[in-house]
């Protein structure tokens, strides 16, 4: 996407900031509200383009949406297949979860998106949905968009996730709401629990035990939702405060639930100076010397979206940091293993790719330069954080893609540097 951000560094960041509402929770709140009987009031929704596309999708499917100042009211009930394909933009989460929802309604629903979405594999969702009785037709061997889901007449399955993915788990559970019998998802590595938490909040018959989530069919009941701050966005400010001398930043109201705060554990292990309030969700970070660490495969599902930010912290840390078992990074908005290597290396970091991860040598003196987003919002913001620690002016091409998740990032940067 177009747009260039110029970052002058280094300059300390000081103050308080509230990041956009959690994107993962925002998607699920909208979808469950659309399925529920009655009207749900949702406050704090992410303002990013990804969630805007999901909001438009539920309207296309027949939900009624009333946008107010800081609240979106969604009246749900019986959804139907729209006359034209649904455009998910750049949102892989939105597409995968919508595939699960539409597998449970009658008729055929088409989906498409931008160039990035058309490269991303959807077979990991298509396979279990087909096992449940849906017809999923996509492009190529990995069922890429444009694709079509023809739903209805589903039956429950007992499905072991072949890859750790909260999106796949969520899609299968959402389809399970309309299936005969119980639908069970089993996982060996714990992933984000947003879907099962929110299913329970909307009155679903959901059971959770060690490595097992089950859901039985039934109607949902509308409920009000307050969306907390997105930890994946907070990570950029907390890393920036940790690596830029003189910084002291508090990010307010972050979601600190299970399988989402793993990046904080890694930063603490590296020596970051963090104060974490588990009640308010406020996290304060001050500049501190960091040391390298190993991020193990069992940690990756709980921090996979924060790896680009953590790689910046690793670049200036004393000693190497290894991110292991992170092959999922290759099928995000960009191949994040390749793009983290190329963009951080261009700014002075020493980063080497692994087949399923990264090795960051540490001890870098970051330098200004020119970076590109590769159409990936997290790569763009990681480059911006690296630029904050570099002595000079860095230009980041393709900055417009940040609007998919954090349209106010530049304004918040200016506020923290004022």
C-alpha cells in the first residue's frame, strides 16, 4: 500500500497511550453478535481496516449494525448468503472465522480479498469444514481466495489441529454451533482462547479441558462486550520504550488473558523493566539493557504476532536470540521470516533465517535507512520501532498498510514524543 512514514531517531518516548481494541476479540465479538438473538452493544472495537471489513461482512450476511460514537450495536439472528462475494480486504483472521460462520448457514457464500489474502492458504480451515459436511471450493492446492463456502447440514467432528492455530480452532467451533452433535477441537500447543471465552459469554454450550474444546449446537444470546487493548499493538510501544534511551511509556488497558501475554514473559526474561497491573491491564516499560534468550516452539503460539517487535528488542540485546518453531510466520501477510530478515538487516541488525524461525545476533547499533512494509502492517511497525532507536531519519515505504490494524499509530508516536 502507498504512503511513506519518516521517523527521526533517537528520541525518548514518554507518556501514556491506549492502543486499538484487540483485533482478535473484535472479529469474534462481531461474528458472535451477528449469530445471537437480540442486540449486542460492543465498545472499544478495533478501528483498523481488518475489523471494518468484518463489520461490513456481517451486514452483508443480514445482521443489523448501528454505529454510534464509541459503540457498535449489532442485532443478529438468522443469517443468509449474500448476492455477491464478501471482500475481507487484508484480513486472514476475518476470512478464516467467516468461513466457519458461513459453513453453518444455508447457501453459497463467496469470499475474496487483496493480493496478500490471495496468497494465504485456507486449506487448513477448508479440510475440517469439509469433514463436517460443508463444500469449500478455492483456488490452487491450498484453497486460496477467491473461494466459496456452501454450508448447511453439518455434523460434529472430533478434530486434532495439525498446526497450532487459534483461527482454525475458532472456525471449527463457530461451524459447530450449527452442526448435529458435539464438535471437538484438540490442540497439543495451547493457542489463544478468545473463541471459547466469547462463546461462553454469548451463552453457548462450550466445554474446555486440558487440550480439548467442545461445543454443542444451540442459539446464542446477545450480550454487551467491552474490547480491551490489543497486546499485539502494545508490544511495539513496550519494545520501543525498552530499546530507546530515556523512555518511559505506559500502555493502558491491554488484554492479558491466556496465550496472549507470552511476549511479556520473553521481554522480562531479556531484562526489560516492566510493571504489569493484571487488574487494569496497564503495562509500564522503561528503557533497560536487554540480553538475548531462546524463544521455544511451545511459546510461539502465544506470541507469534509479536515476533517482529521482539526481533527489534533482540537486535540490540547483549547476545543472540533464537526464535524456534515459528514456521507459521511464513504464511502471514508476508513471509515474516524473510521480511524481518531483510528489513531489520537493512537497518543494521544481524538476522539470519532458519527454516522455521530466526536467529538475531544481538549487539547491533541500529542505523537509519529505507525500509518497506511488504504489504504487512507488523513489518512496517517493527521497522518504525527500529527506526526510533537509530541515529538519523528512516523512511518506511508502504506505510498505508498499517491502517489494517492501527490507523492511529503515527499520531500516538507524535504524542509520546511531544
